[in-house]
């Protein structure tokens, strides 16, 4: 009986000493908290970068449509210079991840919007000028559904610009895969009824 009492007494002492022992408590707490802190830190870094780039994508889309709408006519050299503006806007981020598209849209008497011409541009690694590439939009494509109803004015023209950026997290600790950030902008030709590109359309 005495042996059992000693065992319980020793057990109580051991538990009391264990609870009272504060050694390495800070290290234990740090080990528990640090994963959460790392997730919050890298998540904040990645989110902040994504927001900054998304803002630049919006500026690129607006600039492309704004510059195009001020023209009276366009050729390949003019279009290349317009897309080149993306380089200075997106800095200090990687300009090679930017792709822009400019299209002119005609809205007929029935408020049906149709692409008249479209051209895309990209930036090659280390390049100081944009490279013109084939647009995914083709002449004759119907785009009525993507245009706000307030802009569907019969017998009018619109300049549509689209900008996309493939954002890849620098750290990749929180966000593992790339995401595409995009925006678009509409403007109306300012100096002429429509802006011919390489002679298309021949008349407005």
C-alpha cells in the first residue's frame, strides 16, 4: 500500500514539475507560429505584386485604346509603336509576359457589333520594340455580347483594346500556379469617324 502511495506522490510531483517548467517555451511557441507567419508574409508579398501588376494591365489597356483612338489612320509601324508603349508602363515587371490586342468594332443600324480589323502585339525578351502578331479576333467576328449596352450606338465605331499578363508568383509559397490578369478598354475615334488600319475599312 505504501508503494502505491509513493507512486501516486511521485506522479503528482512529476506532473507539477512538468507544468511549472517554462524552459524552451518560447522556442515551442515559435515553432508553432512560424508556419502561419510565413504563409501570411509570402501571401502578402504575392498579393501585393499581383495587385500592382493588375493596375498596370489596366493602364496598358487604356493607353492602347487612347493612342489608337487619336489616330486618323494606322499602318504596321504605327501599331508597333502603340504596343511598344506597354514596355514603359509595365516596368519594372517583365514586359515579355504582356500581350495586347487592338480591334476596331463597327456597330450597325441594328446594334450588331462586328470586328473590322484586329491586331495583337507582344514583347520579346530584351526587345525595345513590340512585335506584331496575329490577333485571336478576326474581321467579321460578332462581339455584341461583350460590349456594354450603353456603347451600342447604331452606325458608330469603337476602339477595343485588351491587355493580358501572365502572373507567376516570385515565391510560389502560397500561390502555386500562374494566373492571367486582364482588362479591356473602349474608346471612340476622336478625329475621324473610324480609324482605317492598312486601308481597312476603305470608307467609314
